[in-house]
């Protein structure tokens, strides 16, 4: 490996540490579709892109070298492309096809770099060759044989657990170089293990997107001659009578012939004035009549019953000057009082009496 200036090494070291901190901070978000998450995601991606640019600028890795030529502290920078692929695929703002393509390219750079240094395990080397043969059909588990799928899944989970156990040793600069190198190698192998799983998922998602119907293109406007071009204002108003939105039942075709005579019946609507008058109207419905007008209308429709009749359930007021009528009401009241005295409340309920 070519010797690098101390300031360049410090720069990529601090930048990579900041990118890993940003990547770790993303796990604190519960929703990956929020604007805050996507902003921090793009910041982490930008930091990793800058790390990748600096690594190329100082020729940190070379195809003419072997794994032993890489300093132990520089092994961690092999993971830049893996982290890029891991973060890019979480982008929910950009086009999904473009996101999948960018993530796939980052994962491919990671595997290609490991392969050039001979750092792929025997199984990963076989999977890498299988992936290069047919990227779109790549899969870790054959769909036909369920037993093989189960065995493959269990074997890969065991491998991943074994690699995770090797990462429990703290990765510090003060650690023994052999221990530090072993931990970094385990991390690299674990990321390669997860890379093939990510490429499998990407291949499946690409197939699903290919089956989706294409987005319908917007219809092109009908070509018009310069003399037939309508006069349109900034608010979209047009004086054409044969606009599609004014044609009855959506029937296309001109309303007037060349001589200006109507070819079909039509109605002129002053939509422009009606819309303009409704700009400053309140957002609630205004009353259309007063309370007195409403009561009169209800009385006319029979909704209000007045007077002393059988429907109202009210008795007519007694005229004080009508002595005969007054005596009748008095006698009626006395008879009712006598009846209540002879028949006290509850006297007729003899069912529950012993």
C-alpha cells in the first residue's frame, strides 16, 4: 500500500467515524418515512460518499495488493461501499428503481473489492460467481425444494451468529493488532454474508417492479392552428365554447362550424364570475331566510299546530262572562274531587294484596 499523508489519513478516519455515528443514529427513529429520518439518511450517505472519494484519491486500496498489505486500522474502510448500499436502499423519496440500482452497484463494489483481495470465504466466493452469472435471477434459496430452502436458511443463520460472536471484542486503536485485525475481518465477513441476502431481496423486488403496469402518460393536447388558439388568462379562463369540460356528456367535437353556426345545443355558464364571487365567502353555509320566514313556511306546510283542537291537546280558554259554562266546569271539578276521595291512589291494585 502506498504511504499516505498523515492529514489525509486523519481526514478519512474522522469522516468515517462521523458517518458511522450518523448511521447508528438512524436506528433511533421509529419511522423511516419521516422527513427528519430521510434528511439524516442523506447526510450519512454524503459522508460515506466523501469517504469513498478520499479513499480513491489517496489510493487506499489497490488491485496489486493482498490482504496482508492492508494496515489493520485501514481494514474498516473496506466497509464503506457496504454501508452505502445498506443506507441507499432505505431511501423512500427517490425513484425506487433508481434506489435499487444504486444499492446494487454499491454492494457489487464491496464484493468486487473483497474478491480482489481474496477475502471472500469459499461459500461466498461460490455465491459471488453465481451472482455474476445472472444478477436478476440470483437467489440464496431455490424455490422448488422446500427442504433445501430450510437447510440453507438454518446454515446461513448459524454462520451469521458465529460471526457476530467474534465482534464482541471492542474495536479500539489501543487493542492488540492481531486481535483488532481478527475483529475487522469478522466484521467484513459478516457484511459480505449480509450483502448476498440484500442482493437476493433486490433481485426479487426488481422482478415485482417489472410486473407493475407502467405509469400512464399524460395525454398530449390536440394540435390547434394559430387562428383557433383560445385566449386564456392567467387564471385558466378560456373563451372557447368547445372546451372538453363544457361539452355535454363529455362528447368531443366542435360546437360551431366554420360559418359560426351551432352544430349542437350548448349552455353558456359564467363560471369565471361565479368562481370569482365565491373567493371571499365564508367556509360555512349562510342562512337563506329569517326565523320569522322559516316559522311562516313551517306553519304553511302544517308543521306547527295552533289553537284548541284535538290535535293540539289543549283546552280552549274559558270565557269568564259565560256563567253557564263556568258552572259546568266547576261541577266537573267537584265531581273529579269526589271521585278521587272515594278512590284513593292504589285502591284498585288488589293483585298483590294478601
